[in-house]
C-alpha cells in the first residue's frame, strides 16, 4: 500500500530510467512500477518516450500480464539508482537550525527544473556535432556548456544538443538531450512530462500545411525541402497527442504525417481518425529510415517531390455494391465445411475427451491434403504449438507413425518446450516471424491449449478474454491462415467452452469433442459459412510403442473413425454428396467462364466431364469416374444442371451441360448475365437469309430424321435471319444455312 508521497517518489524514479531498454528489462521496470503503486497511465507515458514504443495497446497488454512474480518496488528504485537518480525525498532532513536553503544551481534541483536547465544552457552552435551530421539549423536550440555538472540518467551531457518541448501556448514542458553521433541515445529530462508539448521548426502562421515527424532531424529535412513548418513529436508514440494539440490550435491547417519506416500503420490509424494525410518512405528501405535519411541519399529536391504527393490513408470501412459482394470468391477451406482457411477457430472438449489426439489427427490430414473423416482437406502448412503435455506429444507422434505406417508429413511442424504467452506482444511477433521464415504462413497454427497460452489472465473476465482474443487475432493477421485454439469445456458441458462468451462470438468455427464412457464423437459447434453436422464417432486405439527399462510396456493412442451402418451413415453421406456437388458445380462454372463446355455424350473424343474436371484444382479428392457419373445424374435429377443445345464455332449443332438458376443458387455462385439475342432483321433482295431454329416443347414424329439426329428427337421451327449482302467472300446471297438448336430431354448420363 502506498500513499501519495510514495507514489510521487516512485513516479520520479520511473522517469529517471530510460525507456529505451531491452524488452526484458523494460518489462521488469513495468512490473516494479506496478508493485510500487503506479498506474497504467504512468507506465504508458514513460514508455512513450522510448524509440521502441509500440503503442498504448502493447503497454496495456503487458501491464495486464503483470502478476507480481517476486518483483517488488525495490527493483524500481534499484534501476533508477543505477541510472544516476538522486532520491532527495529519502535523504535525512537536517535540523531546523542547520538546514540551509539549497542552491538554485544544485544538480538535484536542476534535474527537475526544465526552465532552470534551459537557462543554464548556451545557444546551439552551427558546429554542434548532431546539427552538422543532420545538416540542421541551430535556431531555437541550445547546448549544454562546457564545464557543466549536469547529468541526465547518469550520463554527462556536456556538449549535447538541447531541444525544448513546449505547449503551443509557449509553456516549457520538458527537454530532450541529443548526443553527438555515436555518443549514445537521446535522453529526456527525468521527472518532467511531455504533456501536449512539441517543437516547431518554422512558423505555423500562414503555413500551407504542417509536417508531423518523430524527431528534430526529420523536421529540419522537411522544412528545408518545402519551406513549410514541421512539428517534432519526440517519438512515434506521441504523434497522436501532437496532432490533437495542433488541431485544437489551428483546426483548418492541413497536417501531413511523415513516419519513419516501420511506423506507417500507426501513422495511418492517426490520419484516419483526424483527417490527415500520410507520406511513406520507399518500401525497400530498412526500419527507422526517415525523411532526413531520404534527403541525404537523394537530395532535398527529391524529398520535396516525395512530400508533394501525400496520400489519403486507406479507409478502414469500404462500401461495396451488391454486385461486388456477389462477385467475391467463395469461402476457402482447410477442411471443407468444417474449418475455414482464414480466421480464428477452436477445438474444445472436457479433459479426457481426446481433443488433443483429434487435433493432431486433423493437423496431419491438412498437412498432407488427405481426407479427414470423409471431408475433403486442402493441403497447407501446419504449426502445432504444444504447451501442455509436451512429454506425451512424442509418444503420440510415434503412435501415428506406427498406425499409419508412414511418417507425419513434412508440412507439419512443432513448437514444444518453449513458453508462449498470447498477451505478450514480443512472443506473438517472434512466433509469427518463425512461422513465416519456415514457410509455414497462410496455413494452420494450433495452440494447445488456450489456457497455457494465456497464463495469468482470467478467462471468465470480459476484459481479459478481450485481450486474449485481440492477441490471437493479431497472431492470425501476422501469420495468415487460421489460428485454432485447443480449449476446455466448462463445468456445465451443455454450455460449451470454458470462459467468457465473447470467445465463441469471435470464432469463425468451433469443433466440440464429446465423450460418454468409451464412446467419443466430434461435431461442428459453429461454422459461419458451413453447415452444422451430426456427431461423427471415433475411438482412440492403443498402439504399444516399446518396453520401459523396468519391463513395463509404454503406449499411446491414435484416432480411428468409427464406421456406422449404411442406414446410420445416410446423413453424413448426404452431407458429403452436397459438398461434392458444390465443388463440381464450381468447376463447371469455371469451364463456362473460360469459354469451354462439357459434353454429355459418352462417345465424344474430348470434353467429357471426367476427361476435363479430374485435372482441375478443386476436384473432389479420391472421386472415381463411376462416382462422378452418379453425381452428374443426381445433379440433373435435382435440377442443378441440364443438357442444352448450342451452335459450335463450325456452325454444327452440339450439346453441352449447363447450370440452371437453381444450380447456381445451390452452389452459392452468382449466375452470369444472359446474353441478349441477336435482333431480327428483315430480309431484302440483296441479302442472304439463314434459318433460326426456335425451340419446340415436344418431338414431332413427322420431323425429318436428320433434324431429329441433330436435336436429340426434338423438332425445330425455321425462321429466316439475314446472312449479309453478296460479296466476293460470300458469292451466294440467296443461300440458306440452318443452325438448328433445341433443348433436349434428360437421358442416361454417360461420361
């Protein structure tokens, strides 16, 4: 428990520690600050002064993860002392008789007195090291004079450049000290806050725009290239604060944010919120490359051109028409109808239900692209992060090898014996980098279990669960593909997953694993774009792997699908057939879009469904020719496809498979717009009429056999259509050509 006096002392100690610490030391300082009674706002304000500041969300996420772990307030003061902090409050006070008024120039008072230090400094010289290196201007700046005893965070800052941070009304807030190149990092005055302060290079009055940059070097470069003022934020984390301050002071002044490389997303979020524009550095430049670097490499004129082309930030919300929505590609799957190829998902069940075995079995099927419980999978890289029961994972892998008589696919990788915590931004970033580097992005990442991946957080608390979901979503955005968490059921199995209900709402898909004695099954508990299915039974089959040193056999289990009777299996078969129909209809539509057609004729030399579709990506895995024949028969019976006549390019009549309106609706594909018929043109003496065959509903026994052969037994009604005037290429103006087309009736499907 701390009182106000102790809190102020802790705050002063924290401000004496430079925030540009390695991540581990930065985290320790934050834990100590929390133990000393400081608030999240104190931690965020302090962190924002560092060059490695990742934003308030990162600070909040790390702050929530602090649970003590043996780090107390003493660590904070130890760190502060190691960086030169002087604790004036803790010094023994002399008696009233001997107490003397401290000198105005004492180092202790100077460290907390920005105005006093500023007065002690001398005007900056054009030859000051940092000004020369950055081709800057000393106007409005000072430097620490020779012979000064001033120390900042334990460093002798003699000769360093001093940049004032002022509110736009003129009040001095704090100071930044910049060493000559190669002499260390920028330091901020301990015990003083930036508040809403900034530093302006140039003049805001009558400006056409104002550039908002991180540091003084970038501000010099922008001002010199354009003549327009530039505002120094003293770090990317303060860019939003500075934009707010300028908007309040000059609401009509256009602001252009010029972030360093790697800070573009943060700048664009601020620009969207405040109606600013953004200038990006070239995409091929390294992290922290800035406007001053650009001017040094390409010249001030080139920088002026770059700054003259600011862009509006990409809007977060895009308004689309119904036609654009209908034209969007269909949902992609890892397991068709069960697990989507993008988003967050969960596989959950009670302890002992077999969920980890099932997760490994599904991972193997996806990694090799083999069917899983009859469902089609799409081959993709899989990363399995085993955070629970790592020792048993080796035996599960051995059991899978033995049972299936082949090793697990190379596309399946494992992360074991390494801690991972979702709320820790560094863990998320490094795991994503490792997956990308191994070529395992845009696939499936499994976290086993969610509880072990979110240590210290309360799954039942809305705030903590929100942090877990946001961290998982961030991991998914970085890696691509799907992130699936293996999770536990709640105490009441009928109420689904353990924890706050916001988790279920955030998922794209959820698979529930149930157990009743030795009977086990899994079912689709949620699928945004698939269909719910009945429970699918499986069992765990024991595989003996070897003998321990004491003679005891050791073993593990593998997942084996339970084969129900034909009658019991009817719903699953119907579900699978519907999936296959949709896949084949999508391929049939693809051939139409490419200008190709599939022939219903069994004697056609080319162009039959079996000859064409089986080579296309997306064809149902393992489907044989008789099964495809039966599928076409079922689709025709269901009214999803029909046989129709058409005129081939050589003007011979032909027959093809066509998708009906009902078929397009069933497959979830936008029906193409129908072609408008050619207009009728009255024939004249100088034109050559041709015949157009109109469709007739019933066959005519009196029709010619030739016509019946062309139209499959249906007759056509011939109407004349203009062919064109007689020319050298068409010397027969009176000739008549026939191109009979008619829809044909259903026949036995042969492929």
